[in-house]
C-alpha cells in the first residue's frame, strides 16, 4: 500500500528557491524587491493524515477490513458508498475514488463515528474515529 504524494503549492519561499537555482543571489534580491506585499490571509491547508499500525486498530476495525476483503455482506446500506472527501483531509482524487465502511462502535445506538475509508486504485485504507474530522492511514507493515 502506497501513499500518493501530495502536490505542494508553490509558495514564495519555493519560488525563491527556484530563483536561486536558476539566477543566483542577484535574482533573489530582485525577486524579493519586486514581490507583491499581500494582506490577504494565507490559504488554509488541509489537515495532515496521520498513520496507525494495523495492530493498533480496534477489533471492530479489523472486522470491517475483513468484510471489505471478502466483498461483504455489509451491515449497513451506506457501506461501500462513495466517500466525497468534502472535508478535504484525504489526498485529492477523482470523485468515486474513495469508499466508506462502518466500523461498529460498541454501545452506540446508531452507526457511530468510526469508519474505514478505502482508496481502491492504490489500495490504501484510512481509519477515522471522529466522523471524518481526522484520518490515519493504516500501516499494514507494523
């Protein structure tokens, strides 16, 4: 399972680094003197995706991963549906790339907040226990 690389936005610092490689210190001095001063707030970057060892997942997450591996049957009709990534936390992919599955939450009267979200093409799995507020990529090597 591989994690797709994130595409970094070009910032003023990376532009200056590129200028240093191409034009040397004189080009940097000119670029910084000509750089527009902006009072706009910086764009908010999506939260980082953490990592969790498969062995640290709750028992119920293992059960969900086993069901995914078998192709079901799933306990909830929402299981296997497309996950939209509206929160923008997971790496950007085309619509339909991610799918979500319920992880049972003991004592909960409903589906609970825990999910496994899969990225089928690259075979990655993500775990969230706070209903998509944060994600940890599952590391199957530890």
